[in-house]
């Protein structure tokens, strides 16, 4: 009888502690990424202006066929969708999540801000995440590949950006999530619009 009580108590504690671990901040997750014994739970965006360097995928000894068996016979887009669906998000905000493909993780750094600014006319923007390319001169030379932000529906992206609406966050009626990509490179060369590709990395909640 005593063993049954201990088992019930251990089960109850696991139900309480595990959700708490899953809701840790992006800053804690960034620190843990440097620790080989740290948890692999995705960063949760609960702080402003936090940079998150993404954990690297460990090489696998399994044959390549084992990884691709589920996607066999699928188109490229369908295969990517299956891969994305199986990965935990790299960043979770209250209104969207962001999952970077494994082959891109080592090249990217995420910065999130929970600020939401509303002007006197009711125009609002916030909950911004910028995805930076981690080049040779990082962090001195910061170049955003794209950004995600929430706009009020009476406004929208302004300036020299490719922009695509992603959907309406369920917790923010009257607002829309957008992906934004700069139209020009650091050398002022016109860039190709890749918002369709990057938008597959984002899920509006």
C-alpha cells in the first residue's frame, strides 16, 4: 500500500513540474544551450530583447533511409511540411511559434521583444521577432533575414519590405501577424522575395 502511495505522489509531481519546465524563458534556454547537460525544451518568449542561439542537431548514426521513410514519395513541399511538423518550435511567443529548419539553425540567431506599441490613432505593432544571419562578424555586423510582427488591422507594414500576412492570432482580435523581409541587401542589391518560404517556418497561434 505504501508503494502505491509513493507512485501516485511521483506521478502528481511530474504533472506539476514538467509544465513549469516547458514554460521557461528564452533567456534561460539560451544559457542552457551552452550546457551539454541542459534540457532540450524550446525557448519560450517571455522576455523582451532576448537573443537565442539555436541548439545544434547532433549527427545521427541511423541510415538516411530511416529519416526519409515517412516522406517517401512526397513532393518537396510535402516533405518539408512533414519535417517541420515533427520538430519542436525554436521560439514560442503568446501569438506565434517559429521553427527553424535543422540545416539553418547554426546560421541563425533569434531576438524577440514582447513590447506592443499603440499610437494615439490606435495604430499598433509589437511582439516582434527578428531572425539574424550569424555571419563572420557577428554580433558586430547584424543583418536580419526576416522578421515577424503583430500589427493592428487598421495598419500594416510600411517601408521597403516584402510583406505577407500570416493570419490572425486567436488571443488578439483585430490584429494580424506578418512576415517582413527587407527588399535590399547590405550592399543595396535588390533581393528575391522569399517570404513564401520563410512563412512555412511560422505558425500563428
